C-alpha cells in the first residue's frame, strides 16, 4: 500500500509540473542555446578573418612615410580593422564559459603575430640597432672561441656571456653562418615561447580558463617596453618568468598544492636542481635580471608560510650571484662599485632617470612618451584596485611580485632604463591581477566582459603607441645595411668608425678590431663643439687617422630619425655634417646612396 501511494504521488507531481510549466519555457531555452551557438561560431569565424585581413593589409605599406609616430602613420586602415576584430573576437570568446583553451590560445597567438610579426614581415633587414650589436658579439665570440679581446665598452658581455655562448654553440652545432639569419624573427618567436611560462605562472593561482587567458591577453596588450629582440635581457626574462612560475607552483597557497598535483611544500630534488640551473644561466647571462630575481624571491619569502619553499632558492641564488660577481664579473663590479654605492644615496634620481627631458624632442615622440607612461600607470593602478577589490588574491603572492622590482628601481638607474625594466618585471603578475579585476566575478560574466572590452581595447591602443611609435629609428633600409657592410668589409684593422648614434646596422661587426665613436655618448662639450662646427668637432676623434688606419664617418637616415625623435642633438645635424664634410678636401665620400653616406678620413692633406 505504501509503494502504491508513493507511485501515485510521483505521477501526480509529474502531472502537476507538466500542467504548471510555462508554455514558452522550452522555446526560451532553445533560443538561449541558439544564441550561445551563434556566439561560439562567430568567435571561431572572427579569428581567421582577422588574421587574413592583417596579412592583406601588409601588401602595400610605405615605410618611407614613417616620421613622428613610426608605423602608426603608415599602416593602412585594414590593419587596424584586423586588430580591432581580433580584440572583439577574443572578448566574444570570453563571454562563453565553454570556450576551449585552443581558441583562447589561437587568439593570443594571433595577437602576438599581428603585433610582433608585422615589423619582421615589412622590414627588409633586422630591426633595432641593439639586435645588430648582439649579433656582432655572437659572431666575435665564435671568431675568438670565447672571450673577445679589445672589446672596449662591450667588455661587459665578456663578463655575462651566457646568452652569447649558447648562441655560439647553437650556430656551430647547426652549421649556420651567423645569428642574423634567425635574429630577425626573434620578437614573434620569443613572445610565443614566453606564453608557456606565463600560463604556467597563472595556473599556479587559478584554474579558471577565462582568467588565465585573459591575463595572457592583458600581458601582451601592455608589454610596450620592447625587450623582446635578440638580446640577453629577453633571454634572461624568459628564464626569470619560468623560475618564478616553478617557485609559485611549490608554495602552499598554489592551486597545484591545493588540488594535490604537488603533495608537499618541500622541494623535489629534480625540480630544485632545475630551478638552480635556471638561476645559474640567468646570473651568467645578464647583470640586471639576477637583482630582479633576488628581489622577487625576498618578496615571496615575507609570508611565513612561504619560507620553507622560497628560502632554499633564495640562498642558492644569492650564493651563485656572489660567486659569479666575485670571479667572472669582478672587473666590471669593481670598476662600477663606487657609482652603484653612490646611486643608493640618490633613489629619487634613479626613479626619474628614465624620464628624459622632452623639451626638444619631436612632438610625436612626446605624445608617444606620455602614452607609454599613461599605460604603465594604468597597469599599476588597476593592479592596486584588484588587490583591494578581490581579497582572495592577497594570499597568492601576486601583489608581492608586482612591488618586488621597486627596491631595484630605487637602487640603480641602469643607464636611465630602470623604470621601464621595473615595469617589465612587474607586468606578468600585474596582468593576472587585472584579469581577476575585470573578469573575476562569477555572476553575469557576459555583462562583465562587455564592460571590460572597452578597457581591453584601450590598453591595446596604448601598446601600439609604445611599440610602433619609434619605428622610424628602429627600421633600416637596404641602403643603410649596405653602408654598414661596406665599412665592415673595407675598414683596415685599427680604423676608427664614427657615427652620431648607434643607429647603423653592422656598426659593431668587428668591434674588437675597429674602435667606435658615438657622439650621443660623448661629453656635452664634445657634442656642443660638433654642433658649432662639424669639422672641428670631429678633429679630436679622428686625429690619429692615417692611410693605413683611416677613420670612417657614417651618416644615415636612421641616425637622423633617432636624433629628430629624441632631440639629443639638434635636428638637421646630419645634413649639416654631410654638407660640411663634402666641402672639406680631407674627407672623401667613399659610399653614397639615398639613405646613407660614408666619408673616409686619413689625415690632413699636405
């Protein structure tokens, strides 16, 4: 009897539910499902369309038109449509919790391609003079089978040679002639490789795909500093992020620890050895990154719960740094120790040293500089708001990683670049904090994404100013490359190579044989003398020239663009020098094209 009553009650409940169900409920569910399906397919369609439009936009770009705003003023409308579509498609993908990680990866890699592969595809030669310098150092290491003698001001690379030794080993193992062949593609490839440790870092904090990939998008939308070319800094930063991700994954607050992927906060031997190897490579490759690493480890060790994990790594990194600096890098450390100790007493000067006076700079360069600063300030402000508005992130250590570079910023100016390097090292952690702020709410995620989309577009807009706005000086024409190669091929050992700036491709090809003089690096008195009278201004630097060891003076388009942008010398000084030297019989033009001229001086004619 009881079973019969239960059966009857169940059937009655089903009948009542069917009778009282709203007539249009099934249709509403279907419409919701249809809208979700439409969003999914739209997000999948936008990605290939945006990338196709991007490639089509690169067919006809007049690079000669670059001036104050670099690539910004010559890229066609179709390029910006493609970039906007890519950003909107990513936002659309964020609105659906079921979006697969593969589609998020496609959008982030697409952003990397659009931003970082565009100069590589457009330019006829390797971008950025420092990349050319590092190629020359690698070639010199191969020629000398290690330490490069007579390196002059580039002797610092002999004391932190890790990056160059690894590239030399790779070239010799593969039979390639020079790193120039692959250095051109370093920015897009490097950023794609960097994505792996960034994801590893973010997955130690959360398993939410939207937060992880949103943070990756924010990082690449705000990374305007441009330290992604063929350089020890880029290599060391990649290893830095990897090491910090491994340390974060071992902390007791890590998602990996809570989910059981890591069962103890004690270091497994193999993983600890890997971390120490990464630290050793960082310490042997770059002078600044070890300081950032030590600062980050000290910050992470402040919470008592983290110390069992962090202190062994910190002790090992300190020991390795002390050993390296007291042996291999001792000449540089002893020579610059006084300046470093002096800078500790002037932290305010170090903080503002990277913000050069812009009074005589090009108007567009001033705008770009202020956009850079605005973007950087916005990133730190949003990270601070996330710290206050999302209490759970306070246990993750992200905020400690954001503020960790600040002591290093106050301790050393690093040639006026420390403020930008501090931003670079804070950005990975700040990006996840921003993603948590913008996308971290559980309720109504679609409205949250729609509200965040304009801000994501604004961050991307700031990036293109910082990353593309100075390209008129970073880009080299075929004529400029030919001029640099001409000097490298014809200058006898001992010849002096004189330029206004470092903006000459191949300038350091044989820096161990031919000393270089860059006027922007000289004392203010020497620069003023050059401005007043170019011929007399050169006298003190070419007076030892002879027919056997002449001096070569290179004037080029990129140098003129660099001077115009920064205002470090009066605009038009390149033309004035060309005019003055062409009228002086002691200076003979040995190479001239539309974009470059080379003068040879071998002493006064009798």
